[in-house]
C-alpha cells in the first residue's frame, strides 16, 4: 500500500471509529489526510470501498496472525491460548478497527452483513480448533460453537476492561483470561 493510500486508510479508520460510518464524509476524510477528492477517488471509488478495504485488511491481519502462530502447534488448548493472546494484542493495538467491526455487526445493511460475515468466519476458525481439541480429547465437549463464541466474547470484553483501566498489561490480562476461562476447557 502506498503512502497516500495508507494515510486515507488510517484517517478513515480513525474517523469511522470516532464518528461512525454514516457521520463521516468524504470531505472530512480528504481534509484529515490533506488530499484532494480526486486523489482519494484515485485510490478508492467510494466511502463504501474504503470501508470494505479497511474491514478486509483488518480481518486478513487477524486471520493470518492466528494461522502463522497456530499452524505449528499440535495441542488445541495451546492454539486457543495463542488465539486469545493474538486477539487481545490486536484489540489493543488496533482499537479503531475493533470499534468499527463491533459497532457494525448490528443491523442488516450491507456493511453490517459484511462485518457479521467476517466475524462469523473468524469464530469458525476458533470453533475448528475447539472441534479438533474435542476429537483429540484435549477439550471438554460443551458445544464447540458456544465455546468459540464465548472465547471471542470473553476476549472482546477485555477491551471494556482496558477502557476502564488506563494501564493494562497484555500478558497479565491474558493470564487472567487463561486461568479464569481457558483452563476450564481442559478435558
């Protein structure tokens, strides 16, 4: 991604997270980036295309990070621990992205459907790890979808915890989630 496209991407993400998609105009994006509308339209044909690109890139980053880390592991609980740690790190590092995804899953507009689609695909990755762990006898069989959704939800709630506390140590938070939730999945 070239420098101008990255600036448009980052400014849009910040504005969408702070103001919401509907309240953010192309004019605001171009003013924030300091480019003409023509420059923006050279890189993106519409605000919707910026949004779709933003969501697609963010979810690719999350999925790729998990794949790289978990593909080398054999134990399913270790994979789930890796997923949780990666999700917490990305949640804290890319707060704006997660704010957009979580705020846009409600409703039936195309944006909402796109965010739900990506979110459900991500939860399916976790569910696949859980199912594999159940088959191997490493994880209790308490409903793979419930466990996968719970892991996602529990991890996302760490963002609320971060909003409440100014300084949060990612490793300490991960250890708390591990000891409170993940340890109870052991078969």
